[in-house]
C-alpha cells in the first residue's frame, strides 16, 4: 500500500520511521516532510493545508492510507474535504473530521464535552468577548493561582497561569478586549488550577474500539528545571514511572472509555489519535486537554516502543476495524532530547550547517526543522532535531540519548540538560 504522511516535524519523521518498517508499506510519501523524512521516504512539496493538491496527489500515486500529523489541517477539515469528493472518499485516513477535531480546536467545546460525559477535569467557566466585566467579577471569587485559556488554537501559547487574581484580571482584559491571541481568545475559559504531575496518554480509535499507545511525559519549558517560557516541547520520556498499572486503569475506566463512548453518543465519527493531556493529582487523573493528533516530541519516544506493525493498526483505525487488535509495547525505555536553534522559542536564525549526523546504534535521530541544501543538512526551524536514546532502564536511555546529542552540533545549538532527571529522582529518592 502507498502511504502519505502529512506534516514536516519530528513527529512525522518518527511516524515515517515506524511506518517504513512495515511490510504493508510499499511507497511512503511525506508532504512536505523535512531532510530526515526524505532519507526514508519521498518528500512531496505540498503544503499541509492545500487539500486540493493533496487530493490530486493521492489519486496520482494511488495512495491507500493518509496519516495526518498536525492539528491545523484536521481542524480545517481535511477529512471532510476528502469525504466530500467522490474520487477521494474511499481513501483511508487517520485523523478525525472537523467536528471531532474540535476536541482540540475549541477548549470550550472540549470542556463541555468532558462535563457532559463525566470525564474528570478542572472546573471552568467560559466568557465571551462581550463579558469581560462578568469575567473580572467572577475572578474575585476565584482562588489563585488561576488558569486562563484562549478557546481556539494559539500555537501552544494560549494558556496563562496567573499567580494572583490581580494578574489574572489584567490578562483576561488583554485576552478578551485586546484579543491578545487574535480570534482564538474571543472566548476565554477561567479554570481551576490543578496541582500535580502531568503526563500524556495516546489512544488510537476507530470511534468504537481503541488501543492505548505507550504513555509519555513532555518537558514544555525552554530551561532546565522547568524554567523560562513554554515551547512546543524540549524532551519526552516513555514509560512514565508514576503511570503504574493502577493509575493507567483509572485513566482507561474514567477517561478513555467515557471519551470514546461520548464521541459515539454525540454522533461524532472519530478515526484517529486522541492525545489526552492529564494531570495526576495525588493518584487521580484529571484531563487538562485533548488533542486530535499525536504529541511532538512525545511521538519520537513513543514510536520506538511500539513493537506491533503500525501500518496494520493505522489501517484498522481508518477502516473501523480496531476490534480485536492489540498493541505490543516494548519494555524498553525511551528518552528524547530536542536540540533547538539558539533563541528559540523567541526569534532564531536558520540555515546553520549541522555536523555529526551519523547513524548511531544507541539512539535514533529524528529531524524536525531541517532542510537538505546541496547535500548539506541545515537548520530550518526552532526545534531542529529530536534524539531518542533507548535503554533497558531510564538511566541507560537517558545516557544513550545524551551521548548521541553530544556528537551533533551547529552554531547556536541548544538543548536541555535535565531531561529525565525528575523521573530518575522519583525512581531513586534520596
Ligand atoms: P494546554 O495548552 O491546555 O496544554 O496547557 C498548557 C499547560 O498549562 C499544560 O501543559 C499545563 O502545564 C498547564 N495547565 C493547563 N491547565 C491547567 C490546570 N487546570 N491546572 C494546572 N496547570 C494547567
Ligand atoms: N508536546 C506537546 C504537544 O505536542 O502538544
């Protein structure tokens, strides 16, 4: 079967890496891809939101399976577009339609969904742009810290955690009245702050049945010890030590099952990944957010721990045949370190030559923001590489990842030095 992956990040390279290992994959294309995906499949220069060109390409190359990586095209309705065209509607696709993607595209929608279906989550109230006075009055009755969330997609920046109610009042005015996040903040949720440890759980569902992928922990801040501004993610670890079988059972019973049953009840046919951002509050799971896709860089850790044939699972998902499918998960540990351009997540330079990119047998190098220019691999984004070390325990995985990272360099390369350290401390308290 010919397969098309849509996207150009580390997530898509990791999916390409895993898909390429399947006997079911004949020819693999990635649109638009990066310098890494081009080494294992064929990059196609079509933008992720150019549905017409993607559709024409699928017909020309007889694509049997489309895997949509990022949220943008999902929220814009790539599935709805394919389903509306007679010549495209039979192509299997992993990724929900526009309505299902609202789980990620609108925090108000997803909060109402969770409340309606009894999924544990933080209490919240939504305010419209015309209700900023009510929002400010409401804040007077809230306890600090308080969480403010722009309703729409805001490139991972739409959440503000205010340490004081006074700060929250200033921020909510900026969001609602001055449209700090543009249209995304024309509605804002004021949400209760949950104290706990976060983890990401990934589910692949055909709308009725599901498999649970390996869980992961993401490191969102730019600086060591979780300091500085938020990024797309600077590292990931899988498995997560505190996600033991008791906790994961609670996640499955209280979160995953009601979520999938809820989608069905609401008449939302959902075929794709659900990424559940969870807070572990004293052993109890609460949903912080849903995403309609896999996480990045979590995917770069997760893919290395799936022993099953991913194409078999993805096609079963897209065709509504996940019933009786099982996922085999490796007992190995994976630790992913993101190497970023100096200056990220603020402004940074591109076009730096990357050196030391040789194959390693202790780690896998996934490309994110890279480009091949005249056979030289250059930086082409904020997050440039995601290096996943594999080991029999967390310490070994981390050591392997950092050993591989230390051989790669470019002018201004930056990475966090403390990925895994918090989990190693939980494993070995002093
Ligand atoms: P989100 O964009 O929803 O993933 O939120 C970004 C980050 O804000 C999350 O990864 C959490 O670290 C934090 N966050 C979101 N909601 C809450 C909450 N209710 N309590 C505590 N932290 C939160
Ligand atoms: N790493 C977080 C995300 O993909 O949203």
